[in-house]
C-alpha cells in the first residue's frame, strides 16, 4: 500500500465489519495450465464447475467455486523466494482424514516437502506444478481459544513448530492410537531446528 493511500484511511471512524468467509483463490499460470487443473482436482477432490478454456473454475464443496485457474502465455515467471503470498491452507475434519489424504497422494507420487506440528495445527506442505505452496492441515484444538492461548504462550520461543513423520503417525493410527494423541502439541517448546527452517525456506 502506498503512502498516499495509507494517509487517507481513518481507522477510528467506523467499526470494522469482518468478512463472513474466505470465498476463493484465483491462480495465474503461464505454461502449466492442464497440470495445475489436474493437480487441484486430484489433491482437493475438486470438480470442474465451469470451463472457459483459459479460465477454469473448481469447487470441492457446495460453493460455486473455491479455486480458479487462469492461463496466459504473456505472464512472467516468479523468481524463487520472491515477495508475495506464501501459501494457501485447507483444513480437514480430523487427523484420520489428513493422513488418508497423505497416503492417497503418496501413492500418486505427490509428497509433502515438509510436515510440521505448529501447535495450533498439524500440517502437510506441498508444491503445486507452479511451485505455489499448499498447506493441508487439521486443527489440534476443538476450541480455537485454546489454540490462540497456546500461540500466545509459546510462539515467542517457537513460532514455527516441530517436524513430524507422517508415516509414523499413519502407522500409529492404523495400530489403534487415539487420534488426539497423535497431534497433541508439546507444552515445553524448543526453538525450531535449523534443518526445519532450511526445509521451509528452500521450497
């Protein structure tokens, strides 16, 4: 936001009205149009709602569209580690669903580049065909106030979380482990490891 735009906003004039929901995401692609459409349909279980040839609308629920993918050959490719949106996140019902998705994607050769228990969430991170970062997650708390409290208590020590092995969690779940125990965050956090930070920034 430019300085001139910032100067005209009076933040005290009215009570803010928050959005009711986050509606959809639109992604632009230069040369991976078909691959992007197939990837999002497969990964999210989405369906094509409308195909306008170089603009396709996808939905995975009762919303008219959740993802739109637009193609244009005159776009510039983003350089690695450029400024802008870091990732898009999708929440699943529980850890069982998330690990089922993980196993399904693994069979198709789609693997996460990092897996992190952030405290509030347990998350798998993937790259789509254009190298956009996509997070598939579950909430670790049914009560969001508990998740917020954990953030306030622990994020000054570790705002990233701890890496985990989804294969281990999947094996434990199939062996009968209590799902809540698989995602229970530590109450004694340590700073994030260099290895974890390297995985996050190198993707």
